[in-house]
C-alpha cells in the first residue's frame, strides 16, 4: 500500500478516536459513576483538592490572609498554597 | 477531480518520504509538539471537569455560612447567635455545624472531622473517607483510635467506608456523632464551628447577610454564590494552577513555532531549489510544505488530545495530582466525569494547529519565490 494511503488511514483512525471523545463524555455524563448520596446531606462547602493546609482544604471558608496567619513572618510553605489561591472577597459586608 | 486527488496523493507521498529522510529530527519534532498539545488539552479537560464537579457538588452547599472572627481568626459561634439569626425574617433554618481538623501523629495526615446529625451517626461509630481507610489500613468493623484533648483514646468503630467515587468531597473525612465530636476536642456544648443558614427566597440572601453583619459585627457571612465563585475563579485561566501550566505550555509552543517561522535550514532551501529547477512550480512547493505542516501538526494534535483524554479521565490526571498533592499524606484520586465539547476542541485546534501550519508555510513561501539557482547556492 502507498505510504500516503497508510498515513491517511492512520489519520482517519485517529480522527475517529478524536470524534468519539465528545460522544464518550456525553455518555459518561448521562450515566455518572459518582454516587454522592452519603455525603450529600453533609452540605459540604469545599472540594477536597489538597489536604496539607486548612486554607487549601477549605479555600471557600478560609480568610484572604490565611497563609500568613501563623505568625507575622510565616511565608507560604505548602506547595498547594501556590496553586490554590485564597478566596477573593466579592461582596463588601456593610 | 481525480487528477487533483492524485496530485495531492503524490505530493503527500513525497512529503512523507522527505520527512522520513530526516527521521530523527521529525520524530522529535512530533514528540515535542505532541507533548505541548497533551499538556494544554489535559489542562483544559481537567479544569472543565473540575468546574463541572464543583458546580454539582456545591449545589448542595448551605445558602449561607456564618463564621465568627476574633483577632483576625475564625472563632466558635455561640448559641445566642443561632437564636437571634433564626428570628431574622426570611431565614427558614439555622443549623449549627461542628467540624474541624485532626492531625494524625502516626502518619502525619490531616483529617477533616465532621459531626453529622442527618444522616445520624451512632455515638462510638464513624464513617470514614477512602483515603483515611487506606492511610490507617481500616475496614468496616475495625476500631479507629483518636487521641482526645486530654491525651486519652477515643475508640470509634468504623460503620462505613465512603466509596472512592466521593473522594473529591470526602477522601479525608471522618464523620462522627456530635457527642463524640464534643468529647474529642472538649468542644463547648453551647457553641458551634459555624452556622449554616437557609433562606426562603434566594433574592433576599444579601439582605439577610447584611442584617447578620450589622447585628453581629464580628460575624462573616459567606453566601453560596461566593463559595461557587471561589471555585470558578480557582479554575479560571487566571487561577494559580491554570495560569502556571498554561503559561508554561504556551511559552514552549511560541518558542517552538517561532523557531519554525524564522527560517528554513540550508538543507531545506537547497531541496526547494532542486525541486524548482526540475520543474516544480511555486504552488507545488507550497503544497508540499502545507502537507508537511499538516502531517506533523495533525498527528500531534489528534494523538495529543486523545492521550490527554486518557490521562485525565482514565488515569485520573497523575501529572496534575502530583502538583496538588504537595506534602499531603491523603489526597483524592480525581475520578472525574468527562467534559468535552466542540468549543473546547476547536479552541485547542486554533491554539496549536493553525499557528504551526502558518509558521511552516510562510518562510517556505519566501524561499519558494526566489530563483532556484540562488536557493541551491544558499
């Protein structure tokens, strides 16, 4: 078989896989595996993305200055603290 | 029509032969390109899926959480606050929440301890997240000893291990009864960690929050919309995690495309000169280079995107999980529900394939329009 046809066949196969992605995603969304019933009633306020510091475990509940709260010269020393930013105050409390 | 197809096939044949002549160089080119697409696509898939999970999970968050601040730190909320807040018009329910952290000296892990009344947990029992079960090697029926405030053990029998599908919420969680919670930390009976407030009309939330803040100046009401926006901004492209990865990928891609756009190698110029001298037209040379760009970029784009999908949704994004893990002893396995749509894929395509193909064709157009003799002597 010509090399060009081989390439076109390979590209067609990759393209088919690529076009299957949104279909697979839609299928997975309609049939979610995640069963949250046991934790739904806990009314959680945060996702568990990191567990090394309280302000990255519960960023929505943490204060703006939480990373520096331990003592005046305590600089950020948790790696996830540089990836998960503290909550931005969006509403002025009167 | 048949002739046009034949012409394209012939030029593609020549392109592939030409690329294979410089096999090592071109394979490394595809590998780097694939890596950049893989990283960008993984990031986009990861962030979109987390945004979706956040929206779904935080849908069940309380309408408002009221904290109390003292000397710049969160402090316990007295029962008197609960009574007065529940009398504010529009407030339908105020529920004291008891939660906190427990540092396990055995393995250095931090657990989130939460007292639950609904569903009720029997005193002396606990439901634990899959991460806690793994870290302490526990199963249903085992005993989990926690050290109380006075250094005496509190033995809890494991009633349930939460499924790993709930890791994104509860991997580090120990759910116990309010009595055990108070006993463990010597938590005052008439105080709570914070208050979960339910308001009848969502439009009145900010008014109720303003009333609470004016009635209790040391309180900090946090609305559900603020919690949701915290997560939306966390996964926004300006968020810490996204920005670092996006900037790294884009800068490497710009360097990569810039290298292609700034010129051709002497060998490539010579090849163009020879092709022109044996009768190839400028349009044929441009078509050759166009196909070269398509072969490299389309292969890298399609494979990079498919691999990124597998990385994020089948392998639980080990690359990003490592970055988020930091020094955590317990961390979730990101079993995310895939989120991909045509918009995401077309953004990825225009960010990667279009600039690269343009960057390949432009210098070739300059080389293809010069005299073949000059090109060969270059």
